[in-house]
C-alpha cells in the first residue's frame, strides 16, 4: 500500500471514532433513563407522570440532604479530633500557641501526602516554602468556607 494512500484512509477512519463515542454515551443515557423509569413508574405505563417525577425529585433532594448531613458530621468529628489533639490546656478552644502548633503539625502532614504536596508545591522542589504553604492554606480555607456555605443552603 502506498504511503500517499494510507494517510487519507487513516483520516477517514478517524471520522467514525467520535460517532462511536457519542453512540456509547447515548446508550449509557438510555440505560440510565430506563432504570429510572423502571424504578419510579408506579403505574407501569412506561413513562413518568407528574407525581412520579415529583417522587424522583424528592428522593434526589433527600439523598442530597443526607450527603450534606454526612459531610457536616464528618467535619464536626474532624474538629473534635483536632481539638482533642491540640487543645493542651483543655479549655475547649485553641489559643494562639495551640493554633501555631496545629499549623506546624498540619503542614508537616501535608508535606508527607504526595497528592497534597503536588498541589501545593508550585516550584516542584518537593517541599513547601512558607509562600507555598500560605497560598495553599488560603486555598484550603477558601474551599472550606465554600463548602460550609453550600452545606448551609
């Protein structure tokens, strides 16, 4: 086979790849839709009426609320754990010295976690500089505030 003929053949073959991916996505969506109808079509007419759609939405809402509650509980457990670990004078809150000790410990733990280090180590030297730690800490706090605001909605 000549090389001049091979390129157009390869190019033509690639035209079918996106179509195959789209077909697979459509099949996946069709299976998901069929499963939803099977689960929620209480009158067995093969489609969802308004009441059945409302039931689907309610169940999804409840599942979302459960996830929010689980996240809230995990955060509270984490906070209790941090307090137990770093509240040396057992007054129920962290003073400045305890916060400093916590930050030092958390930073050291972050440096030992490869994925976290990769995210925060912007110069790629394998350790966190003070600037990288400050920037990373701000990102972490910003994400925590976003998550808290999202959970309160």
